[in-house]
C-alpha cells in the first residue's frame, strides 16, 4: 500500500472532525508520522545510498596492496545524510568544508616558450619524519579547470600531507593565479608540456626525494594524459586522480543539460572568460576576443579559444586528444582514480571500466554518491571528506610501502 493511501483516511478524518467541531487527532500523531518518515528515509539511505565503493583493477597484487594499506577503500562510504545527491555535494563542498591555513612559498619558473609557470610550495620544514629536505617525499598537485592553490580541496590535501611529513607543490596554470602572461598561451587538458617541465624541475631540485602527483578534475585529465604519453619513463612513483573527466565529449554533453548548465556550465564559462580578460591585450591579435566573451558554454569557449590556441583543426580534434580514457592502457606506474557514479562532470557510462581492467597499474574506485570533488561524509563534514581520506592513505602507502607495487 502506498504512503498516499495510508494518509488519505487520516486527512478525511481530520476534515470531518473540524467540520463537526470535534477534537482534533491525538497530539502524538504528528510524531508518529515523523518517525515513520524518518524510518523510511533511513531504510532508503542504508539500502540505496550508503555502499562500499567498487574497486576495479586488472591486478590482484595492486588490489591486495590497496586493501592492506588503504582500508578506506574497503569500508562503506556514508555520504552526508542531508546532502548526498551529487549536484548538491558538488555545490556545497566549497561552503561547508574548512579552509586550512597554508603558508606557501611562490616560485616562478620559465617554460620553453618563454612563458612563466607559477608554483606554490609548502616546504614542511617542521617535518619530524623527514627532517632532511633533500629526502623529504614530494607531492605535485594539479587543481581543477579554474582552480589554484587556494582551493579548499587543495588546502586539505596539503594539510593531510603536512601531518605525514611530506612536501607539496601546487602547479598553478598559466594566467589564473595572478601572475602576468609573457606569451599568448594558457593551458588545456591535452597539452602536457608545462607539466613535464615542472616534473623535471622538481626532480632536479630534489633528486633524492620520492615524487608522486595528484590531479583533480581537469588536473586529473592532464596528469592521466601525461602518464599515458610517457609510460614508464617518468620520475613519478605513483599518482592519485580525483573526479577526472574520462571522455571530454560525454562531459560536455552532460554539462549542457539544462539544470547542469544553469548550476555549473555557465559559471565555469564566465570564470574561464574572466581569466583571459585580464590578459586580453596579449590575445587580441590572435583571437576574436569579442566572440570568445560571448561563449555561453565551456564547449563554445573551447571551440573559439582553447582549441585554436593549441593548434587543433577542430574542437572535435581537441576533445579527442584531451580524453584520457584512450591512453589508459599505456600508463606505466601505479595510479588510483576515484570517481563518483553521480558526477555530472564525468558521467558514469563514460568511465572506462573495461579498459582499466586491462592495465595492472590502474585501479578505479567508484562510489555510488559523492558528486564532483564532493565526497562529503559525516553529519557536518567540515574538516575531512572521503576524498581527503583516500588521498592521505594512498599517499602514505606509496611513500612508506610503495616497493610492494612499483614492480607490478
């Protein structure tokens, strides 16, 4: 029997009592209904929302390593009870989670084309476990599409690394962190030249320190594309990826659905436009900037600006090259990728589960909820999220027990 069928007789009885001047229903009826609703919601939450993540990998040894050293991956993920839906988690995380105080040291390095790359270092000189700077493990962090080292999810990664005694360096993409552009070039998900420059710069600077990388959203796409191009010939020991878009075409389609466009796409497009407006004088000779500023979607911005800047004949050529799923087979180091199945930025049908099973170096962790860089958990998830716990445990596993997986 439906809930409506149960409540209709109650409403009819209440109406009759009021019409005839009789006393209303017992005072406890409201509490009974509330308890019934709460019990029904709890049953739904525990059966359909709170679930253990799916672990997808083609390597039994990698799977065993993760189970031994990353227990968070074997536990049930309990999304925040009052905001577990993907879009809600995505929207609320920046406002709910704390912003740990991090004191960065900024450094500008020169790229091959004469441009400059802004790096924000957290040196962690107070590290007890690794007091020698030259041997202190280092984590290179790549933010999302319009993100910088100031994003809350980046600050939480740095905070987690601090407690473990590690050093962090955040790659700020050209033109978004306040530095001047010296050449008419920004960044995109497919061009890995700046990332390669930064990786080799860090390796040369701290040649005795173990190095791994973490990429979030577009930063994850960029990191995956780099790893797919370079194979085993990388100084990185391992990588961890969060909420990457695996197929640029599918991501664009999803973000252009009316609700998603209203909540996310239009805002991100304006952020991209703002980032290039500040440097407009350097772009005016190469682009129709008036047309670029009229873009209403990320796809339109990429068609008029990004794909042209990086020399692609068409937007389709750029999106095909930017989609990391096609390079997944060639990744040569251990990579852990966390995605939520309700992430509108990376639709679940586009997650390359079958391809991941063919590479023993790759493991996918798929949660039923979590949204895009959300992964809120607990009643008031201010200090730590599921994503933060995955980052901390996998990073520690790589630096402290990584010899068990480096020769898969």
